[in-house]
C-alpha cells in the first residue's frame, strides 16, 4: 500500500511572474479517528479496548498538564511536543508586552530520529494528482503554504 503525494508550484511571493519550482504535498486518504485507531491497536496487540481508551485519556491529560506547566514532553521514539506561543499585539520592545497579551498558538511536534527512520523505511510514495479546486482555495493555499506545518493547528480537510 502507498501513501500519496501531489506536486504543486510554489507560490510567487515576490510577484516576479517567473515560474516557481515544485514542491511535494502529502495527500491524505482520509482521517483515522480515535475509535478506529484504538481498534487497530487492539487487533495488533490484544490489549483490551477499555484499557487502551483509559491509557489514551491518561496520556492526553498528563501531556496537557505537563505542557501547561512549561515542560517539553518527549514520548519515546515518537518525538517531542512543545507549546507554540504568539503575541496578540505587535510590539517593538520587550517592555511593551505583558503576559496577558501572550497566548497559546498551537503545539509543535518534533519527530524523533528513530521513528523518522522507521517511517521513512516503511513509506512507499505514489503520485496522486488532485482535481482542480476553486480559485479561492488556491489563493488560501498559496498564503498558507509558506507557514510551517508545525506551527499551524490542525484543520479539517
């Protein structure tokens, strides 16, 4: 089985009118929700669904609490989670920013080296061009493509 990608032209952010190079974008087959994910782990390991549900809930609760208390959390070979912050107002000097104007932006995830190597070894890629989409979506895609995925909260497809 393969994972899909498409090749898209980078946006012309400098408005030069020149043809831009291509970049590869992952094309998801869909989303595996929590219930299906737990069912898959259950079938593979034999651990009961209720134990897996409880463990997942406990992991999420503890991850949230550790992040809220200022820690970076490493989940073994999977990788590291760190909160991402933003300022609600633009400031040029440090004394212009108060704690009330700093807020959670999202969550950064840095993949562990071993997990990356294992994933890279298993992943087989196949090109799957996407159908043409509306001009408004293309515009939004061009705007967002420059933003690092690790700093953008998940968006439904």
